[in-house]
C-alpha cells in the first residue's frame, strides 16, 4: 500500500518538476503599455476570428440545408 502511494507521489512530483522547467519564465514587471497593447491586439484578433467563425458556420448551414432540400425535393 505504501509503495503504491509513494510511487504516485514521486511520479506527480516529477511531472510537476518537468512542467515547471519547460514553462517559459514570466516577466517580473512588464511595462503596462505593452500589456495593454498586446491585449488590444489579442482582442482584435479574437473579434476577427469570431466573425470568421460565424461566417463559415452560416455557409456550412446554408450548404447543409441546400443539400437537404435537393435530396428531398429533387
């Protein structure tokens, strides 16, 4: 019983250490200007991606219904 828990604990500790070593170091105090600029750029990209996703979803739905109507009525 103790060996199984010890093995799991050691495995968890090794996985956590691997995660911490592979993670890029965080900046201690990034400038506020660059942070707000990057957030603005990210927000703009998210809006662009959302608009693109909505457009492609609408196209896919239109194509689906067109195929359904052709199959049912033609």
